[in-house]
C-alpha cells in the first residue's frame, strides 16, 4: 500500500513511498493546500471556489472545481484520501500523513505533560516540523490572507512556550541569538522582547538588557504611539533595582482559533433593507435569538442570510459557523442532525478531543461548549423543525440564522422573516449590476422592466437572465427577452425539488390548482379539487407553508408566475378527463355563485331556472355545456 506524507508547514510538498511527487499546476496546488489546511473536515465547495479564484471565478466554477478534483486524484493516485462529500470535499488523513496534524498532536500532548522536560521535548519536536511560512508559494491571495495567519500565530505562541521552558531549564545563554532574530522578525511581539531582556540580564549583560528596553520603548512609541506593556515595565524596574528576575512564565496552550466559516459575501446585493433591519436587531447578552428566513426557491434566502451574517459577525467574537443542511439539494438527502452536530463540534472542540457517537450526547456537548460564548450560527436550507431543533444552543448569547423553504412555525422563541419578490426598481438594479452597466447602457427602461417582470422579479431568475446577457456579447435585451422562457433551468430544478417533497394529495392539488388562471379562495379550490372546503383550505395552507403558493390577501391564494409555469407542466401528468372534470366543477361553482349574487338585487326572479343552472349542476353536465351556460350567464349580466 502506498505511503503518503503531506507537508504544509512550509512549502507544500507531497511524498509518495519516500519519493517526492511534484504538483506543478497552480490551481491544483491551491486546491490541495486548502483541503490540507482543513484535514478531516468537509470543505464547502464555495470556500474552495473562493480560494481558487477569489472574485474572478469562471462561468461554471463548480464544474471546473470537479475537474480539478479529478485531476488531483489522478496526479496522486490516492482517490481514497480525497473524498466527495455533501456540499464539498474532504481530505481524510492520519496524524502521520500530514505535518500539521502531527504538530497539533504534539502540542496537545505537551499541554498534558506532567513534567517540564517532557513538555520541552514535545514542543521542540513540534516546532522542528516547521520549514518556513505555511504553504509558501501557493498563489492564492485569499488563502494567504485568511488561512495562513492563524497558523503563524499558533506557531509563535508555541515558540514562546518552548523558549519559556528552555529558560526555566537554565538555557538563557543559548537563547539570546535566537531571541534577537525573533524580535527583529516580529518587532511588536512584546513577550519575545521580555524573554530577550531576561536572558541578557540573567547572563550578566545588564547594560544590554536595559538598552533592549530602550529600543522596544522607542519602537512602540514611534510606530504605535503606546508604551510597553506591564510585563516589560516590571522587568525594567526590577533590573534598575538590580533585583533577581524570573523568566516570563510560559503561557497556557492557546485556545482553539475561533471558527470563521461564513461563505464569501455576494458581490452584488440589492434591496432587502427592511429585512436586514429586522435581522440586525439583537441579540443582547441575556438572550438567545433564533431567526428564520423563509421563502420560495430562488427568492434569495441564503444570500440574505450570508449578508446579514457578515454584518453581525463583529458582535460574535467566539466565531461564526455555517452548515448547509441540504434540505432541498438535488441528488443529496437532508443532512442528519447527528452529522450536522459532528460538523459543528469539529469547529468548536480542541484538536484530538473525542466527539460522542450518539445524537443526544453530541447535542449535550454542543450546548455545553456554547455556554457562556457568543457565537453566530447559520443553518442553511433546513428541511424541517426536527432537523434543526438539536442544533439550537441551550442558553443566552448566541444568534442562530436559519433559512428554509418551509415556514418553521414549530420552533419556539423564534422570529421570522418571509421573503417576497423584489420591487421592480430593485430587480432592475440587480439585473443591471449583474449584467454590467455597459451591457445595458442605452436600453430603454421599459424593456428592462419587462425583462425583470418576465423573471417574476425573483432574484435568482433575474441573476440567471442577467448572467445570460453578460456571457453573450452579441445579444441585446430584445434578443434575451425572446429566449427567457428557456433560461431558468436552476429555478425549474428548485421548484421540482419542492414539488417532490409534497405528499400525494398535495401534489394532486398543486397540479390541479394550476388550471385556475387567477387568484382563488378555499371554496373555489374545493370545487376544483372535488373535496370539502375545510380539506381544501388545509391543502392550500400546506402549499403556502412551503412557498409554492402566495397569499396576497387573507383567504386569497395565487401562484408566482414562474411557479405556475412549473405547476402547469406538472399538470400534464393529469389525464384529460380529470382536467375536464375539475374545470367542470369549478365553472359549476362559479355559476352557482353568480346565481346567488343575482338573487340579491333580484330576489323575486328564479335565476336558476332562467339561466339553466339546474342543468349546469347535474352530474351529466359536460365541460362544453358548462362553458356555454356560463357564456349565457355573462352575456345576460352584461
């Protein structure tokens, strides 16, 4: 079996069976480095795309990412280590296969050591693994700015611990040269200056120690306008009084780096000011806030949640976590709560800590870790209340944002934001910014308004149409309008997934309701479906709760135009006889309503007899005779 060794604590290297395996393609090196910096963790596709391309992603970044993953597996011949997971990819590695994992294990063991000599040995072994800057030479600005600094900080903290223990073991003289180099490399690291002053003083070089203090004093004053910290000032005073000086105490092992898992903010965000104002309210220290964002497919739930999360992030110093629950992901089953907790816990526990196997135990550990912490938790695309309930904190201080196509009314202590389509002005702005100002320059405003109305003012549809225009330089807006009917495959997919989640009666109602061309109420729906009004109202509410219907006024229901298009296609599954029978029942219902309406101004006329309504409601009535009688009715009323 092939033995593999990856190294990221310096230039990225791969060694297979003792032989270096060069990875020369820049994008594949970035992909591998990003996975290795998060070993045994599912790395979301969006994060990988951001590291690979930053703001300049290709037209179909997920497809290109898949190609790079295949090429990486082929280059290494280790497909069992680079796994495809729901929502992303994972590098499954043991500690002896990656220097970063080995470093973390040694540091953890040093923290648990019972004697200084063992701790010192383990820290020396851990730091000997470093060969330079993390992932040196990897050409990803985002990776270098976001992923590398926390590891560099961890190394410096570990180095300060090791130097402190070396000093305690009487190694002051051998530390001076190393500390001079470190203070030159990290001039604002006051602990290193304190350790250098102490080493000089304890080896009889008092003048140099005092001059070192004057150097750091001037540096901090000139560059930052501050004075040295209390530790340096105490050391200085002790040296002036020629008191014995103890080595600066080695600090405790660092706490885990707070997770920063939010996806990149969308570059083009338009509108939603009222919704952002609601999401921006709270929480205070005495509250745990749960906010749900619901709406139909393509309405912009995730976009809004990510934008709000970036705005809220500074209020949550203990970190931000993001989990895609895959409630409505094509080809992926909803994430099990136990698996979701596993991902959340891996973001919160120290390396090497054990995660329980049972759901209840994981939920208990999760609530314990969150106690007293201020964390922002984004749970995207929830399938149901049952899926998210185990993922809620147990106490104050945290804020949970949940997106879902369902109205999660069963969750307690929540506030809800239901998204509607964009205003025409916002939809036009979104279209213009996505397509590019130069692509729509000179286009008539009415034509832009027509384009966004053709998209139903649904954000995803607007983005798809605008991206279509942007990617075809020879098209103008009139040409795009002629093709818009074929350009909404992502929306069709989204609606289809919502449709598949319905049970049998809900699907039947969804299909038949599309036969009605306008708004309707429960009585009209009952006639169309051939069921009692109370049952029809329940079905309407169920479709409303999953945002396949809208409620423009109390008791009135309608389809969004794009949802109606999908429902109309789904209605092709209904036989012609069943469609004819449904329309017959509906027209008969409206004929009865018209007859009753006529009885109000003309109570003494037998309208049912005049208009032939007895025949209309008879069981043998056909659609043709129904329509003919309705025409007679409307002609008489006019």
